[in-house]
C-alpha cells in the first residue's frame, strides 16, 4: 500500500524515511572521511566535499517531499495504551527532527564557499553567487559572505551537528524501546507494516 493506513506507514512514507536515514549516514561518512583521512585541497578531499554537499542538498529536497507527503496523509493511530505524555513527546521529537533536517541542509548550502557538483552530474551555484544572497545578505543586511558565513557555519558545524546526533539517538532509542521493552508495533509500522 502506497499511502498510510490507520495501522501502518505506507510504502512512500517508509521509503522516504529510510532513504533519509541512509543519506544522513552517507553525509556524515563523507564529511568525516574528508576530515580524518584526506589532506586538504587534494582531489580526494574535494571529491569527499562534493559528495557531502550533494548528499546534503538531496536530504533537503527529500525532507521537503516528506513534509508534503506527511501533510497530505494521515498518520497511523498511536499504539493502544500509549499515554498522552508519550504521544506529545513523540510529536515534539518528530517536529525537532524535521526542523533539524531542514536547517542542516539549508545552513550547509548557505555557508559553503564552493559550488555543488551534484553527484558529478551538474553544478548548483553556491549561495553567495545567487540573486537572493546579493539582495538579502549583501543588500538588505549589508554583510559579506565571510561575515554571513560565521554564524551559519556555527549552526551547521557545531550546534546543529550535535543536535542531529542527539535527536537521531533519541529517535532510534525510542523505536527500540517500543519494540523490545513495550513490545508494541511502533517500529513495525515503519519497517514491515
């Protein structure tokens, strides 16, 4: 079934969920590979950067599709016996994940000083070369890219990276808790249905 039902997430929601998870993993692998195992400005270093940028833009697009799909479909019913507090915590946790999954690709794109060669297929200009940057950041805010990049990079590389991992660990931990401790269908809804 493509759409969500009262009992399970549909094929489209499950595919978007797991594809996002794989892309997040790929994003972190590429950036940490670049930092830990390559020399700056070498071809392999730049290829790892381009892979990270390509994956980041893909995550941003995928998350927007997920938001649209989520708004257009009902969600499965909560598990019987689930408390109002647990349901509220799950709702806020999901909202926080969606927020971070929008903020991270956005700040990554806005903060990079390089064009993105999207999976080595075509080029996406860096934010500093766009009309939006020139109108809003340079024109209205009066900032250069170097000035604008400092807080954006802090969000993307420091605070955001930590928050992403905290939310992912919390999300996965909650799913495993539901599956193994509570023995309910929460994890099954997003896997086999």
